[in-house]
């Protein structure tokens, strides 16, 4: 039986570490990289009599997320004790939320695939909930001579666990969802998204069922995936493993599994617990969390423009394509850079041209150069104002696109403060005088009779060769559109 006879069902649970400076129930620091057990408070290590105090900043970040995904921010939610034993959990329970989470429902629209062709499509993924909880500590297995050490610096770090509905049907959709969620939590400034440091971790619940079946298959949960590449590899392996197991007559057992990046395989860690195994009950040390409408209104008023609204504005106000607008709102850093570039470019007679020109340069030359240099857009040597100046000079025909790339090189290398300075200093202004271009064309035609004859015999490539000779003679400064127009007129005559 082929893979196409099966349907994949995927839901993700994402743990986003909230970027508060202190922990969710204590004043201990959340800074990354401290010496083991250097950032702990009495409540983090369960000293007798130590009581938790809820971090208001963590709640505000949860509210911000709920508003961003169009969810219900619960006016009343409850903290519960999730009971299990593990060496890095000093209390013997984790403070989390169960029956009454702070965020309920919501949705995120994702773009699956690249480009604007038939293979790319949009999809809406529903969210079940997002709830606040504390992180556990970390077990250290190295450099302890066969023993395990415990670092409790992470214990009590505030997390927002974001749970999706099982709406995804491929690893590509799961990765697109994870990327969109990662971009959103950074966009609204609730999480730094650093996957290497564990600030954004994914658990993937994966099952398969026969095409057309209604009942879900038995799921296995792949824990702690800390890169998008590992997420895709883990799901792809797990899907094939489940299909092969069923087709060979086996049964899938509900389980928690780990992904081994070295082998590209998942392996079982333990049988999967259900909610009743954790013996949830309301935490007696914490009052129910009450969120008034006034609090939500204050948070909403301080929210940035969200990606969906900005994308729609780029399309409606500036005439960008859906693909361009999606690309430019892929992260807040890119969107802010592009917005600042358009704002700095000004308007006037070029007002309708500049947004698209700016988009082309941000997505094209700038993105390529940043990628080659392995730099983020926030570290671009070319500022939005500098790029805007360059785009404006292309837009008003002061320079051509080809000359523009030379100017960009100079800006990138710090060889000038502005495009205007470089253009003036290096004599790069585009030649637009028809008489001067006519003279260059006459020289080229006289020196390239063979190409002239080939063009008149129907070889279009010969025309391009002549254009190239004219541009070379002008040292790239002749207006290409004028060269094409005047040259074709002369050859036609």
C-alpha cells in the first residue's frame, strides 16, 4: 500500500519562554548562561514555607498572545498542580493550568510552500489553548563521573504552552505553522525565540489513519524539537515508521518518543501519560487569575500592528502582490526595515513606484547580501535611509539598476554616507540626453556591421549584443530604455 493511501494528522504543543527578567513565581533571574544553581529562589527549590507570587509581566504577555491570535482571554483562569516525580522537579509537581487556561481558542494563518505558484497555499490552523506554567530544572549527564547533576536555574522560568488542534496534514504544514508561531511571539515581543537556548521548543503529536477514515489514529508525541529542520525530519520518519508498523500487522502504542538527529530516527522514551496520570488539582497557594476588560484594553492599546494587518495594508495601500507582502512581513525586523525604507524614500511623483522598488531591493539585493554574509537584517551595513536614497535615484532615472548595484556595493562597504554622495563623487549619473545616446549608437553601429546584418536577418540576439555594446561604450551610464528605443528605431530605419 502506498503512502498516498494514508492521511497524516499532526498537532503541535509549543513551549515559548516568556521574556520576563524574573521567574513566574519568584524574583530569581531568568538570564541565560549563569553557573548551575546560581539563579534560584526558595520557592524554585521547594524550601518549606516558601510561597509562589505570580509575575504580572508573564500574565500580560499571555494576554498579548491571546489578542494576537483572536482568542478568548479568560476573565478567570486557575493554576493547578501537575504531579509527577523527576529529579529536576524539586516540589514533586509543576505549577501549570489545566481545566481553565488563560487563553482559549484562536487561529493562525500559515503559508505553505514558497512563491506564488500552484504549489504554495494558505491554511488556517486552529489553536486549542495557551496556558501559563513554570519550567522544570535541567538534568546534567556529562562530567559527573557516571552520575547526574541537577541545575535548577530554569526551574520556575515562565512558559506559555501553546496547543494547536490536530489540523496539520504534513511535515511541511507543521514547519510552516511553527515558523509562523515563532515569528508571531517575537513580533509581539513576548519571547526571544532562541531555539538553541531552549526559548522555543516544539512537541509534535503524530498519528496516521487510512484515507477517508474519521477516527483519529493512535498518536505518539515527539518531545523537545529545537529546530525547524529537526521538526520536519522527526515527523517524516515517525509517519513512515507508523505506516510501516501498521502495514506489517503491528499496532501503534501511545507513547512519548525522542528524535535522534544523528540517526534521523525516533525512539521510544516512555508510554504516554494521560491527564489523569498527573492527578491535577487547583494549587491552594495561588488564587484564581482574574483579568478584567480594562486590563485587556490597556494591553491591546500597546500592541504593535500585527503581521496580518500590515500585510493587508501593504497590498491595499501600496499595491504589493500577496507574495511580496507575505515575504516582507515574515518577521518584524524585515517589516520594520521595509517600512522605514519606504518612509525615507518619500513620495511626490514617484509615490506609486517607490513601495514596489523598495520591496524589490529589500527582497533581492539586500536579502542576498545578508544571506551571503550570514547577517540578520538588524545588522545590515546599509540602513533603511541609505537604501531609500538609492531606490529614489533609480526611480527618478538618475541611475540605472545596474549602476544601482555598484552604489549598493559602495554603501555596503562603507565607502560613502549616501547614494547621492557616491553618485556625485564617482560620476555615475545616468546619461539621458538623446543626442549623446544617438552619438554612441552611431559609433557602435559603424563598428559592428556584422551584428547589424544579423539583426536585419531576423536574429534577435544580435540586437541584445548591440545594446550591450552601447552600454559598454557609455560605461553603463546610458539609460537602458532609451538605448533600446533609439537603437531599434535606427535599425528599423
